[in-house]
């Protein structure tokens, strides 16, 4: 089979690494790809929203299956484009249609969906710029802290947790009046703060059945002990110690099944991944957010734990035969530590030469923001490389990830040295 992966991050490099291992894979292309995918696939210089060019490429290169990594092309309708184009509609695309991707594309839509189908989530209300006064009044009635979310896509940065009502009001004005997140904050969801421990649960669906993939915990803040600004993710751990069978049974019964059934009731043929961003509040799961794709850097710890031929699983999804798959998951622990550019998630420089990748040993190095220039690997984004270690437990895996992180160097590189330590503290309790 000839496979096209759409995207350029650590998630897409991980997909490529896994698909490359399949005997079903003949040719593997990644658009646009990065410095890591270049070593195992053919990078294609097309952007993720250039649907017409991606379609033309797919026809010319006899692509048999397309796997879409990031959210933007899904929300903008890449699946719909392929389905509605005569020359492309026979090529299966793994990812939801535009209406299914609304789960991620609009926080307001997903909140209304959860309420409609009885899926546990924080109480909330949505406001537009015309309703600013009502929003400010609503803040006065809320207990602290207060969560404000840009309705649309904001690259994982459109969430503000305000510790005071004044801070919440300032944030609301910045989002609605000053368009802090552009069109993404044309609407703002104000919601109750949930006090608990976050985790990410993933499913893959063929539109009728689903499989639950390994869960993970990711670390969003730039600073150690979860301080500082939100990022796209600084590291991840899988499995999650507190996500035992009893908790995961609740997740399936109260969250996953009602979501899948709700999508069917809405007439949405949802094919692809669903990411459930959950909060464990005293043993009960609440949905913080949906994503219409795999998370990043969670993919870098989830996919290495799946024993199955991943391409075979994707083919079953495309053929609507996912019920035939017996998903096998390694009992090993995977941890990933994300190396980022100095200054990220604010202004940072690109083009720094990366050295030491040959010294990571058995650790998997998944490239996110890298590029090859004059035969040198350089930084080409805020989050640069995810280093995934596998071990019998969290300590063993972390030891490998952190040791590898010491060895990969570029000017002003930064990483968190406390990934997973909170979970170790939980286990010790």
C-alpha cells in the first residue's frame, strides 16, 4: 500500500515510524513532514490545508490510504473534500468529516453536545462580544478559580485559568474585545473549575464500533511543578497509575459510549480518533475537552505501546471492520520528554543546529519542529524533539528519557525535568 500522512509534528513522525514497520506498507509519504520523517519516508512540500494539491498528489502517487494528524485540516474539511471529489472518493481518509471535527473545532458545540447526551462535564455558559456585559456579570456569580476558553482552535493555548474575578474579567475583555486569539475567541466559554487530576483517553472508531487505545497523562505548562504558560505539551506518561479498571469502566460507560452514540444520533459518521481530555475528580471522570485527533505528545507514548500492525488496524477502520481487531497493548511504561526552543511558548528562534541525537541509545527520538538544511538537522519550531523511553515502570522509562534529554543539545534548548514525578508521588502514597 502507498500511504500519505498529513502533518509535520511529533505525532506524525510517530505514526510514520509505526506504519513503516508494517509489511503492508510499500511507499510512505508525509506532507509536509519534518527532519525526522525525512529519514523514514518521503517528505512532500505541501501544507496540511492545500486540499487540492494533496488530492492531486494522492492520485498521481496512487495513494491507498490517507491518515490526517492535526486538527486544522480536519476542522476545515479535508475528509469532505476527498469524499466529494470524484477522483478521490475511493481513497479512504482516516479522520472525521467537518461536522465530526466540530467536537474540537467549537468548544460551544462540544459543550452543548455533552449536555444533550448526559456526558459529565463542568457547568458553563458561552458569550460573544455583544454579550460582554452579561459575561462580566456571569463572572461575578462564579466561584474561583474561573476557566475561560476560546471557542475555536487556538493551538492548545486558548485556555485561561483565572485566580481572581478581576483577572477573569480582564481575560474576557482581551478575548472578546481585543481578539487575543483572533476568530477563535469570537465566542468564549466560561466554565466551572474542576479540581482533580487530568488524563487523556483515546479511542479509534470506524463509525459504528470503537477500540480504546492506551491512556496517557500529558504536561501542559512550560514550568516545572506545572507553573507558567500553557504549551502544546511538554511530556507524557502511559499508562496512568490511577486509571485502573474501575475508573476506565466508568470512562467507557459514562463518557465513551454516550459520545459514540451521540455522534450516531446526530447523523455523524465519525471515522478516526477521538481524544477525551478528562479530569479525575474523586474517582469520577469529567470531560474537559474533546479533540478530533490524537494528542501530541501523547501519541509518542501511546503508539509505541500498541503491539498490533498499526496499518492493519487503520485498514480495518477504513473497511468498517474494526470489530475484527483484537487490540494488543504492551504492559511496558512509556514516558516522553519534550525538548523545546528557548523562549517557547512565546517568541523563540529557529535554525539552531541540533547535536547529540546519535547518543540517545534505545530511546525513540520523535521529531516535532526539525528540518534538514545543508545536511544539518536544525530546529524549526517551538517543540523540537520528543524523547520516548520504555521501561518496566515509570522510574525505568523516565531514567532513559531524561538521560537522552541531557545528550541532545542546541543553543538555549529547554525541557522539564519533572515529567511523571507527580505520578510517582501518587504511587508512593
